[in-house]
C-alpha cells in the first residue's frame, strides 16, 4: 500500500500536485501562500510561490512592484535610496534631496566625494583656490570675501609681513608702532622672552618686559635698592635726587610712614619730626 503524502496543514493529498517544503513539512501551494507569503508593500497582495520576493529592511515587494516612487522605473538589480520609506532611484533622489555644488550648482551624486564648509557643499574638483584654481582637497585653506584660498596663495595676496622675520603673518599677529609682528618674533630686547599677552614698555623704540626695563633703566629706591618702575601709575617719592617707593618712605628709627607728612633728614636717613627733634 502506497504511503500517503499530504499537506501538513489541510491534509489533502499532494500526489501529482505542486507543493512547498518548509521546515521539512510539505504544504500545498494554497496553504503555503495563505500561511507564509509576504504581503507586497506596493500592491498589498500576497507574494506567491511563483513570484520573485524582493526584500529591503523587512519589507517585501513583487518584482513588478519594486520601482521608483517618482519616475516608476524598475529598481530590480539597480542601486536605489529611500526617503520617508519611499524607494527612489539614484537620479530622482539626487535631484530631489542631494546637495548642490556651491560652485557649479549641479547635483552632488550620492557616493561621490564632496567638500563641506560652513553649510555649503562642493564637488571635490570644484573646491578650488580662487587664485591658482588648483583643487584644495584636504589641504588647509583660508576663506576671504566668500572665496577660498590655499595657504600659499593667501599669503602671497593678503598676508602682512612680519617686520622682524619678513615672513607672512597668517594668524594672531601683534602691532607695535603701527608695524606687524609675529607673536613669536615680538620679544623683549633684554631677555628675549615673548612680550605678547604681558605688560611691556619701550626705550629708544626698543621693547622691554617690565623686569628688564626696571633693571636696566629704572631709578633705585634709596631704602630697599629695588628698581622703581613708575609704570602703571605706581607712586613714588622723590627728594634731592633720591627716590623711594611709597611703601619704603618711612622714618629710619620708628618706621612710621612719612608719605604726605613732614620729615627731617639726618645725612642719608629720613626721620619723622618726633624722632628728629633731638638732632
């Protein structure tokens, strides 16, 4: 007696009929399509056993339904993009959504290299130096007046030259006596330390840090012998070609401050009237 070979679901005989195996179980075509066929995203009908099932991100289409949402051309075996869950051919997607080149105004196709700067996009070959017209690529550049320049061209055309080293100043220069300097070139005449960002003064048109200027040119306090800079509005006392810091102008004996008060002298010493009444 011949063994029966029935549909796993409806139990009807499959002898002489088409069937589909799923997990080693046979199903008649009708049952298989009813139980397991995917629904087409486009026409909402089941994708039967005799149809090609095209899938993308857990969504399914009949082969004839797998086309561009806008131009309706078939996307079978062709590159495509998606926008808001709609399928689009590369051309329609580019025309509708891709960036436009800031220079030539043409579409920058998906997958092609593009350059971006401050919200604008360029084809790689369109992103060129305004002066030499060479592609900038990934090299450094400097924008000016809505144009982009490679660094060598910018320096030749626009950059000021440092009065010290004669080389272009591209960033963060210093102006002294109406002349441009690199920060690294603007140094103290005495100690050669960089002056940018700190207080300094000058003598005979040469710049000095405060320490060097005081050590070289400032008068010395008659009491502590340290330099009196007089810079920045600091006060000092001067008497008979001698100078004192305000804080050093004190009675030699009792150390009371004599600033704004009468005083007496005893050779090189200064005394308050009380201590000097016996001299």
